[in-house]
C-alpha cells in the first residue's frame, strides 16, 4: 500500500539534485507499509545498525522516479509508538547488490526480532544519494552521520506533525 499526500516545503538541501529528482522529492512525505522480512543479514551483525526490511513487492510498489539514496522520517511497527528513522533505498553499491532494497533503521532499540510484523514508514526528506565507500568503517561513519542529521531534521515543528499522522494508527492486514 502506498499513500502520498501533503507536500512539504522544499529546502535548499536539494538544490544540487537534478530537476526531475527535485520534482519527485517535492511530493514527500511518502507513506508505505508492509511485512518485515529477513534482509541480507548485515545491518545488525556487520554494521551494528539493525534494519527492518521490506519484501520485494513493497520495494517495487514505490514510484520508479523515487531517487535511490538515504531518507529520513517516521516509522512504527504493528501500530506501536512512532519513532524517528533513516532508510536506504537502492542497491547498496558497497555490497554490489543486484536487487533493489528498502532497509529501515528505526532510532529505537527493540531488543527482539521484528520479522512478520507490519512496518509503516513516512519518508519526510532526502539526505543523500547512495554511493559506495572505500571501507566498512567509512560506510558506518556515513550511516551514523545520516542518523545524526535525521535526528536534527525531525525536530522541526513541520516534521513533528507527521509523527501523529493517522496513517500510523490505521490497521494494515498482513498478506
């Protein structure tokens, strides 16, 4: 399920992005939901940054014009509390993935597996395009920078309102 509404103002952060990408990003926030599935197994184990992953059908349901890269926003699991999040959409060039993925890192420690539960996300803004890195350490540093930026950007009155979106309270049936 993909729902999009309410256009947020466009910030200067996007001026370095081409016009087509600017148009797509001007339609944020973007909402989607789906069942959490096993990913590549790198988030928690290799990176120390656990992710909740969508199945391929949810990934394919996103607009084709949505740029790959790192986004920030809000997320919840099974209609629970809504937390800040960062997510990666793309092929993860550092790992040379052949399949596009959406990997969400919620800024909350769940202390349990979330497989089979429903993840709802609201993509609020775009942080950066996806890129490869020279080392695992450089990738981890970039992700931590993304997290810090997301925390700051999600503290504005404009973005805090989205944390209370009715979307996060709606029941979504599992497939």
